[in-house]
C-alpha cells in the first residue's frame, strides 16, 4: 500500500524523530499531499532560521523518491464525496489520499472522522 504523510509526520521527520524517519525511509516513494507541503512552508515562516529550514524542506521535496499529490478535478470529486464539517485542509488531504490509493500516516485525530480514509 502507498503511504502519504501528513504535516505532523513530516515535521517530526525534520525534527529527527526516529519513528518518523523509519516510516519515511521504509517507503520506496513518499507521497506528500500538496496541502501538507503548503502547511509546512507556512509553519517554517514562523520558525528560524527560515531560509535554512526551507532549503532543507525543498531538498527533501525535490528528491526523486518524493511525489507531491496535486489537487485536480478528480480530487474535487473525492472531496465532494467525503465532505463534512471539518476544516477544508483535512478534506483535501483525505481526498488526495483516496484518489491516489494511499494510506495516511498521521497522528492527527481529526482524520478519524473520515471513515473512507485508511490511517497508518
């Protein structure tokens, strides 16, 4: 099964968390939903040193083993199917995972409210 990573898991990876590193290193391809990438960039704006952190994130994202899951018309169909009263970020990440057949690696309990989504 393909695994997409949520913001909390990628953040932990960059903070040198052993469990996050093992999870990411075990994947032949790391799938990163575009909203996760955006959320990380936003978080780094409030962290210092910004330029160094963004350089590290961009180097990771440019790795050939990383695939960014982009939002498109089919994603919007999945979004509409799972729509509920949650912040849209959760719905877009879940829709991308469903569209691409990915489990989501996360510790965020809000994703449990989307029964169609498989978490790991």
